[in-house]
């Protein structure tokens, strides 16, 4: 799935709102809302090799993993690590790696 969208974090309501656009069609625009209590961790998935993948995931208490970035164009390792650390500190959750 092509992931285009934004993420808004509201401290007053303690919610994360993800806006996504997928393939053209009736349900192209998607909105996901998660409260801070639903978030278990921020997960950083790094796979190096011929086809490297660097993905930042929102890990929920029910086991779901929601991607926060695309995997089509890998980000610089130090940049994705900084984003993961900053987000985990702000949400006061663990940072997991895979």
C-alpha cells in the first residue's frame, strides 16, 4: 500500500491522529486515532542488505504495529534513530528494535 499522510500529536487530548491516503477510490482517505494509553512502544525495524528497509512503527497494547513512515526510500540511519528516540521520549514509552 502506498502510504502518504501526516501524523498529529495533541497533548491536550493525549491522542495521536494519523491521516493516510491510499489508492484512488471510495475509501481513499483514512484517519486513525489512538490515545496515549493504547501505545505500548515505538518500534524501529532495520533490515540491511541488498534491499534495505528502515521502518518506524507505533506498537499498540493489543499487538498491532502501525507504520509511521514508508519503506520505499530508506531514511538515513541516524535520522530515523533520532526520530524514534524523540517520539518515544515524548510519549513516555519504550523504544524497541528488531
